[in-house]
């Protein structure tokens, strides 16, 4: 029946027995016979003649949707099985990337669980900024990217939502009189914003998306950024969980607002649909479980 499902999907997609037969590399009479046998197996017609054409019956519409799901699942299972078989002969390397500014707790816990379950797989890990990781993913230099969302989600990728976190500011005490739990981009406009970034993409994101109005200072490392903040050179933006690692006795953290709007960040696992395999999806599932 699996092959008949594929023939049926082709007939519906092409809306022609002739074109479907060409697509499936069989004769028109053969594909017509297969659809006839499929109707007999199910016990109800899936297509209804309409002049020289046809239309889907209500049962046919339902079966078409189900058949698409089943065929895709079976073909993915076959692909994964072949991948595992190939990996038994050649060492498989799973290449992962994670957002440097998020923190490592959940990610490294997922790596630990994954390596325990799949000891035959070698794991390579790269950390970086959003645009660095996206470039590596686009160029197939990493298989999966754990990062924040900064653009519309693309249909070329699997986009697995993981968590949402409010953005906060870490700033030296006494620079601003902050009596409540929040601060706005307007209040910060005369104070420099410290970034740990190799290029201008982080500045554009802060300026265009978050609404940061400050001048920017660049730090080479997180530790350098912490020193700059403690020495009252500027403030830093990070998510609620990461900001805890930035705090010291002479700094304070406040939730960040742009006007009346509190700022949040969504975090996803991204991987290419044409590079979607058993190990990649298994790691994505494990990573999601950590949140």
C-alpha cells in the first residue's frame, strides 16, 4: 500500500494520471490500476470523475493528508536507517553551535545526555554570536545551531522553539538612580553599551531591533566586558539567566524596556531541512527536554 500511496499523491499533485505516470516512471494504465486497487483496499472511492478530469472525494481529501504524512515519515525513517548504517562504517561527527551569550547549562547537559545515549557519535561544539553561527549553519559547517531569533523563521530550516527569556541590563551602581526593577532605552541613551562582538551585526541588532540609543564599546571577551561594566564604562544587555553571571557587588541588573514595551528574546534550535538526520533530530529533542 505504501507504493500505492505514493502513486495516489502523485495523481493528486499533478491532477493528471498521465503526468503522474510520467513522474513515477510507469505507464498510465499501470497507475490507474494501482489507484483502482487502492480504492478497493480502502473500500471507498478516493477520486470522483468530473467530466474529463476528477476531484477528490471527502474521504480522498482526508486520505491524501494522511498519506503525505505517512510517506514523509517512512522516507525519513529510511534515510535515518541508511545514515546509521553508514555511520557504523565511518565515524559520524555531529557538529553543534551554541550562542555564546546564552550560557551553557542546558546545552552542555543535552550534550552529556546525547553522548551517553550515542557513544558512537563524536560531537564537535562551536560557540559564537548569532550571525557567526547562522553563517556556519548556512555553509554546512555546523549541523545544528542553538541561537536566538533575529529574523523571520525560514521554511528552509527546522525551527524548534526552546525557550523565551526577558532581556536585562547589567550596570554599575550609582550611574543611574534605579529604584524599580526596570530601565528604558531612553534612560540609557547617554551611557555606552558594551558588546562582545567581532563585527557590526550586533550593533545593528541592538539599534534596529531592541531600540538601543547608546554609543557602543567593544569588548573581546565576557571577562573584559565585566571589567568595563564594573569600572563604570558602560552597561551590557543579556537575557535574564545570563545576567546573573555578569553581576558583582558593585553592579545591578534591571529588566530592559523600549518605551512601555518589555524586551524579550526567543531561542530556537535550527537545522537545515535537507540536512535533517536521526542524530541531529535526536539531539534537538534532548536539548528541548532541558527546557
